[in-house]
């Protein structure tokens, strides 16, 4: 059995973009699965296929082979790329599999101090989950494997939402070593796989910056479990974590204790309201982190999202004392790097303040970006210094 695509689908696959849409299919099997993809009978790629989704084909290999064997080969290659890091940081957190970025569409695997959290986002792969877990256990010898299959996107694949341990034990709460900080992770209940590993290198950067500038007052807005704040608080007078999630803030407080940081405080609030209120009081902070959730989950949301990003950045800019730093992120793929910088330019202009662009950063290196697949790169991170 195979999937036959039209001219447009073939063009995409030949350019090494893995996605082919339902409307570009000529002939296809009735069931989800791992299949060869052809054009006019000629082999093009191996792909995950789902007849029931708009995004029907997600390719992962461009050489003819047994589809499952080729998938396992890509898995082994992804794990091998992280081998040195695993050996160097056994108590750390890392992404082991970054879906299309590792030629493994539909799969995310994060590791937290020897525990694996797996997210499956494709019906074809769900059917092979026992074999997948077996392969992971054999290759990595983890303490436990959690299937955190509760992302809403699974519904489009026709898959149920659930969270269950598939091997060994995975605790409700665990700690990973992130440089000098113990970072909290809640694999079962937390957002994403329990922590935001894509910001790992940026959190370390924030810690080094704080060590250099020694902020008297700092803010971590949309702070979740205090990831950035924990790094900054080691070198700051006082740091406030602001988030709408009471559960996340409770963990942030626990983390402050675990890291022996008595200067980390939490505030449960809507960040938009908080920033508006606080900005009226004028410049009072030396360092502000803004790490909002994605405001544009689809392209149609972009205009509204742009305005929202601008609003929070403008207000954060007003909060900074001269010489202060804004560390600002967007994890929306739809807001590209250029638009992100244009938004910051507009926000700075409206705030009537000048900022130096000190650094432009992105997602952690274990979240690889493919040039052919811009969708694999989503996190923008800018470091701005208030120069007046
Ligand atoms: C991308 S996460 C932040 C991750 C965090 N910086 C870290 O490094 O672990 C975004 C956070 O924003 C919070 N959030 C979403 N909407 C919010 C709102 N309107 N006001 C305050 N917090 C919000 C979520 O609860 C979530 O914790």
C-alpha cells in the first residue's frame, strides 16, 4: 500500500518539506499508517499518513526502506545526537526528540533526570506506541516512561486524550539540574511535558546577565514555575513571578525553598492587567522577563496576537529603569523573526524610549530547526537594554 500525491505534493516532498495536504492526494489507503509516498508511480518518501486530517502526509525519510525500520533508524540517530549531553548532565532536562526537527513527525520525547515524557501526535504512531516505548527503554534504560498524551491537537488525529505511565515509575514532581539551579518539573499535571525545555539556554543566559548587572528588582511575567526567576534571584534583590496559574506559582514557591532563595515572590494575576497597573507607577525594575504563551495558534490570529505582544512589551518597556534589561520571547511560529522585531520597534517608539538590541536568541539547541521546514523554528528571544 502507498500514498500517491499530485504535482504540488511531489514538489514539496522533493524540496524536503515533509508536509502534504489532503487536497494534494491522488490515491491513498483507508487507514492511518506508515507508507511509501509516490508520484506517477515513482518513490518519493516514507511518511506517516492519516486519511482523516487536513495535514495528511508527514514524511520522515527520503530513501526506500521498510517504513518502521527507517523510523527506528531516525529515532536512534536523534538519541545519538544527545548522547554526549546525556552523559555530561545525567540529572538535567533535555529534549531527546523534536518531531519534524529530528525527522520524527508526531513525536516529542523529553527527558527529566532519567525519566522520559513522551507525546504522540499521530494516529499511525499511536498504534505503535508499545513498540515505541520498548525501543526507548532498550536504548536509554530510563527510570520511567510517561505517555503525556493530553494535547488537544490529538483530537484532530482522532485520538483520545490521556496521561499514563507506560514503564517504571514517574513521580508527580521531580527536579532537574539546570546549571546552578534546581528546576521543578510536573510531568503528570504540568504544561507541555512538565517544563519548558525550549527556554533552557535562555534561562541560563538570564542568570549570567543577572550576575553581571545585579538587579535590585526583577520581574518574571508569564513566569510559570519560576524558571527564569530562579536563575535571576540568585543575583537579585527581589524577584516577582507573575502568572495566572495558581498551581504553577505554588511550585515556584516550593522551588524557591529548594534553591534557598528567600527573595522570590509570587503573584497570581492576569499579566495584561498587572502590567497595565504596574506601568502607571513608572520605571521600577532593572530586569523584566516576558515569556507569554503563543497568542497566535493559527495564521488568522496574527493581527490580534501582534497587538497583544505589542501591548505587553510596551508596558514592560515603561517599567524599566534606565540601563535595565528586557528579556522578551514569542513562541508563536506564525509571528516570524522580522515581525517580532518590528513589533518591538513599534513598542519602543510608543514607549518613547530607546533600546539597544543586545542579543537575539532562539530555542535550545536540542530543539533543532530545519532550514527546509521553517515551522520547526518557533521561539524568538530578544534581549534589550534601556539606554535612556
Ligand atoms: C511559556 S509559559 C512560561 C514558561 C516559563 N518562562 C519557564 O521558563 O518555565 C507561559 C505561562 O503564561 C501563563 N499565562 C498564560 N496566560 C496568562 C495571562 N493572561 N496572565 C498571566 N499568565 C498567563 C501560563 O500559565 C504559563 O505558565
